[in-house]
């Protein structure tokens, strides 16, 4: 249940409507409270000092109408600027990065401020009455509207500055890098140390006489897996579940999503309950997919290396950020892909996430698209040398060595300048030296 709620919360966070909608609700409540306060002051025959707005009903209507109309206009301009920024970001950095701009709290709060001020002014305007010589002017509410108008001017200036800086390449890369760091802290919080011994399997472990294939009932990306629910399900049916996919991978309808091994033929209800423990959607999400932000940085680098953009400096910035993340991962412990119940019986087994897989996800596409660019090739090798100096296990060393050898072979095939090849070979030897010292 928690996994499903987290998945829905991630979808809400990435939308434009949630924060503005909450701010509109606050504006409605604020308008009612302030107007009620003005009514109480009138009933108590209290007078306010002549500060701020001191006009009558017509003046109040004019002020509120002007502010409301201005806020609608500014909100339209802000939406237009946002759409232009999204279009530029999509064409230059990739459509998958639109999610980062949409969930940017700065954009959401700015749009919400303009719309909330408009709604507030409308509600206060409807409370202004002037009939039969008996006028009601909510002075506190009108003065608050004037303050909100001044505040919205400052918000508009901030918004223009924020949009201008948010679409700069370095800021985009840094934003994705910070999100990736947060995911690393979430997925790999433990420092690298001695692996804990796996529980000894009991005599009642399922022997696997029956192999039941569970077919996916829909196609899409596996967004999240409720492992606790699957372990409880396996314990309830006394079976072992083997997942064929990790979060972030694409599933075809009717394909094998899991295999259930048990001593007896499983019940028919098991398939539906097992599928309920997984969330399959149209889009890839980062909640259980540590490679999601890695692929975002890779996409920025690959687009920067395309002939239409031809920006190797942005690609090298992405490589630097990726190397920093991989250096951190060399000291983190990768969790086991085998899950046991309280009795030490193996209940769930999934495809493991490895350092080699993340390294390949980070460097493969950049290596393939940048093999004819000497500067990018050299930066890749320098980054691998930096990672090699942090390596602690043989798996990490083998992954770095394999990637460096592929970069060297690609450069030898695509580059003809002898001095460039000499520089590349020098960086390759530096990696070899670092690996020998580990």
C-alpha cells in the first residue's frame, strides 16, 4: 500500500496543477476569513486608522477589478513563458527532462500565486455591496489585495530570472546531478563493508517441483515493486517468487513477469494478487529506479554531441558529474536481490543491481556518440582514471578496465591524428596504473 501511495505522490508532484490548486484553496479560505473579519468590525462599530485604502464601494470595486484583471494577464504571460521554456528544454536537453521543469517548485508556486491572487480578488469583489445607501467595504481585505499585488510584482521579477537561469545547460545538468545524488543516498545509504551472511535456508524451502509463469496483464514500464507484499504473498502460499524485471524496465503484455516455484500447484488467485504488488505505467519513474537520473544526464550529453547542437562542453560537464556519482558508488553497498522471511526461507529473488550495470549505463552511449570527438574521449578516460582511484572491489576494477579498453579501441578506429592517439593512450595508461595500485 505504501508503494502505491508513493507512486501516486510522485505523479502528483510532477504535475502543474497540484500546488496552484492548493494555493487557490488557501486563497478561498483567506478571502472568507478576512471578509468575515471586516463584517465583525462593522457590527462592532469599530473604525480603522486611515492607512492604505480609504475609498468607498466604487473605489474598492475598481481596485479589486484592476488587480484581478492584471493577475489574469500576468498569469497568461507566465504560462506562455513556461511553455516556451519547456519547448526549448525539450529540443535541447530531451523530452524526458520536461519532468524536472514541471516539478520545479519555483514555477509551480509562481503560477499558483498569480491564480490565487486572482481568485482572492474575485471573492472579495463579490462581497462589496452598495444598496439603498448602505455600503459595505471590506477595507482589510482590499488592503490585503493591494499588498498581494505588490508581492506579485516581486514574484514576476523572480519568475523571469528563474526561467532565464533554469534553461542554462550548466544549471540543468547540476539539477539532474543533485537529484541523482538524492537517489544514491536513498538507494545506497550503507557504506561498503563485509557482506552479511545470507540466512540459512530451512528444510521447508520450496523445492520448485512446480514452475508457474505469471504473465503481465498490461504493457508499460515497471515503476515500482512492493517487495514486502510479495514476501508476505510467497509466505502465505508457501512458494518462492523470481522476478524477471527490475523497476525501470519495459514489460510486454502477456510476457513473463515472474516465475513462482512451489511444492504444490499454486492457487488461481495467486496471479492477480502478485500483479497487484507491482505498478506498471506508461512512463518511467525514479522512485525505485536508480538509473533513471543517470539516463537523464546521459541524454543531455548525447544530445549535446549531436550534429545539430554540437556542444561538447556540456557533454564533458555531464561526464564529470557522472564520474562523481560513480566515485561515490564505489564506497556504497549494493543490497542483495534475495529476500527471506523471518524463518530464513528464501521468498523473493529479483535481478540484482550492480556497479557494472550503472557504469555501463553512464558511459556506453556517451562513448558510442563521442568516439570521434577527441576532447570527449579524453574526458571519459580521465573520469575513468578518477573512478579507478576509488575502486575497492574486483568487480569495480573489471568494469572500469572493460570500459577503458572499449574507449581505447573506438578511438583507434575513429581518430587518425597521431598526437591525439598518443594523448588518449597516455590517459589509458593512467587508468592501468590506478587499477594496479588498488
